[in-house]
């Protein structure tokens, strides 16, 4: 039975995953490299749970405190010594992720399952960094995590059915389901989505249409709830760039060439919602 879940990374995804896990009743241990990131995560989780009350009348006034009471915030990987399951949400770069798994492998108990929250990095390659490749899978959560009922799960070359079953049980307790796909860079969602967002950025760069016009066409013509550029802003344009670069490297296919405008915006710190400015303005006046 899963009782203790480690979460690596206190960014947007780590915050959402920790919130969802704690609200589902798990004991959560959230790890990041700085106390500042953890303090920010604690504040955002509290505010996000409070915000739920506006949409869900079953939320009780004491829920924010209850959720936070189930989360331990730390910069020390050592607290994961009793973890039953770990979900890693570090930045979508191999150079960053590759240093995490040997540490987890040494600290976590042998039964612990590792889930890589990634949109494009090979699960099989991650597994090769550990002595438990059979207990590693991908779990690609969508943002915002508490509101998304579906997860893209990825089976690595050595991932066992028992590991998949364990992941399904965890997600069920979080009121989520998963579709299990095989391990190829980008999997299903990002091989399609990153191309779409990148091409939409080319449309803006080439002055074919404005960002608002591109998104309006997708919403009104195809019934999408949000357009590709709004979606990019929500995910984070830095994450979009890292993902499309990883796909370009993996497939050596020019169709994954990052749009120069995307690179420029990331260099300028215009990352979307999390920075307050992307293709749309999110600044609070």
C-alpha cells in the first residue's frame, strides 16, 4: 500500500502534484534545492486549495491547513528513506534529471517506484541510471494538475505490469485515470502538441496572424477550450523550448526545429503565465 510519496521539484508541476497527492490523503515529501522555492510552493499550495472553495462548495474551511499538514518541505533527499513512490518533476533537461536518479536509487527503499514526470525524455534511458529499471515509468501530468483527470503514463523497456498497476492505484486515489503508451520521445501528447505550438509561434513570427487571431481560430473552428499559444503560455514557454529541442535532438528531424521567436522570448524572460508575460499579458494591475 502506498502511504508516503516523494515529489522532486517545487515548480509549477511539483506544486500541483503535491497539492493533489496531499488532498487525496497521502503523506507527501516535497524536495527542492532551495528553501525559497519551498516557501513559495507552500504559499501557492495554500492559496490554490483556498481558491477551490470558489468552485467546489464541498471544500471545508480547514482544508488548506489539512493539505499543508500532510506535506513535508525539505532540501534533503534523505527524508525519502521511507518513500513508497516518488514523482520527479525537475526541469525538462537530461543534464538535470540524470543526476537525480542515482541519488534516489541509493536512498529510497527497494520497493519504491519512480515516476518521471516528463513530456519527452526516454523512460528507458532514465531507468539505466538505476538498479530498478523495472520499477520506473513515465507519468506525464497535465497542468493544472488538480483539474486534469487524465495522465499519460509511459512504459519503459523494462517497466513491469506490476509497476503499471501500482501507478494506476495511486492515480485512482487521486481521482485520475491514465492511458499507457510506449516509450518514444514525445510519446503521444507532446509529439503532436509541441509541433502545433511551435508552428503557431512561426505564424506569429511570420506575421500571418496575431496570437489572438491564431487562438480564436482554434477555439471557434475546432472547439478547443484554449488555443495553442494560450496553452504554451500555461505550460511555460521555457518548457516548450526544452521539449521541442529534445524532440529535435531525438529524431534529427527538421520539423522539430524551434522557432527563433520562441528562443527570443525565452531569452527575454517572457515565459507565459508564470512570468506574467508571454504571447498574452498576465500582469496584475
